[in-house]
């Protein structure tokens, strides 16, 4: 069977919280990660659009929940879902009040949004045991529904040598390793998305 391919990707809207989000009738893949992990680049690579997700030169500046409609094709059959880009975490230059509001909005969205089917947690391959990433993984897994899944995606894998890559794969056997610059790993991400959202094993 051929692999799924993205044929169209469109920015739909930004929201501050679950209250002003899109309707929850379409299955969603949520991307979350630290502010400098390469989340925007990864979304753009997967969506086949150079500037679909905007990155900020100031960590923590992008504080909205961004929705993108994604059309896949498998053979000639169309499949629709949404990518959801969450604000980056792990930054300190945000006022305490704003951070508290942002965290509550995010917590509500992450825990209560019924259309989320897959959480893709981007982690920096050079810092695989970052405390904040371990805490986020534990947090997400603490409330996963039976129809939801957590997937770790290590970025910047091209920065590691062979020995480091082998050790990382041994430590995280279920994770996916991706390099946006080398264009590696993206096909497996699409396969996992398809398997989770549409029940199609590839």
C-alpha cells in the first residue's frame, strides 16, 4: 500500500482557549514542545508548506492555539484532520499573571478537548532527559483517554553521532526521530498519524 501524503494544508484560525476554538467535529493531532525545539519547522515539513506555522524569534511570544486543516490522500481517497499547534513551554520571559492564564487555558484545552486523538510531543534529541519534557510526558499520560495516544518525536537527530543515536533509540524505542534539515523521519510520522486517527495500518 502507498504511504499517505499531504495534498493541502490551510491555516484556519487562532484561539486563546477551548471556549473560542473551532468546533470539535474533526479529529485533531496536537503538537507541543519547548519553545526552541523546532515545532514550527516540523509542522511545516509535515504539512508541506514552508510558512504555514510561524516561528517566533522570541521564545514564548506565540501564545495562541493555532488550527490547521490538513488533507491527506491515500491512493485517491481523501482524508481530513486538523493539526493543532500549541504555545511553546519552558520559557521565563512572560509575566506571572499571563503565564497563569495561559497555563489554565492550555490545561483546559489539553484535558477537555474531545477531538484530540494524538499528542505529538517534540523533544530535542540533544537533551533527551530534560526535566520539563519528562514532566510533560508524565502529565499527558496521566489523563489519556482510550481513544487518545501520546507519541514522542525527537527533533534535531542529525546533531547526534551514531553512538548517541543508538543510545537514544535504545532508551526511547517507541519514539520517532526526525530531522527537518535532512528530511528524514516524516513518512513514519504520517503513518502513525494515520494509524491513530483513521485506524489504517501501513
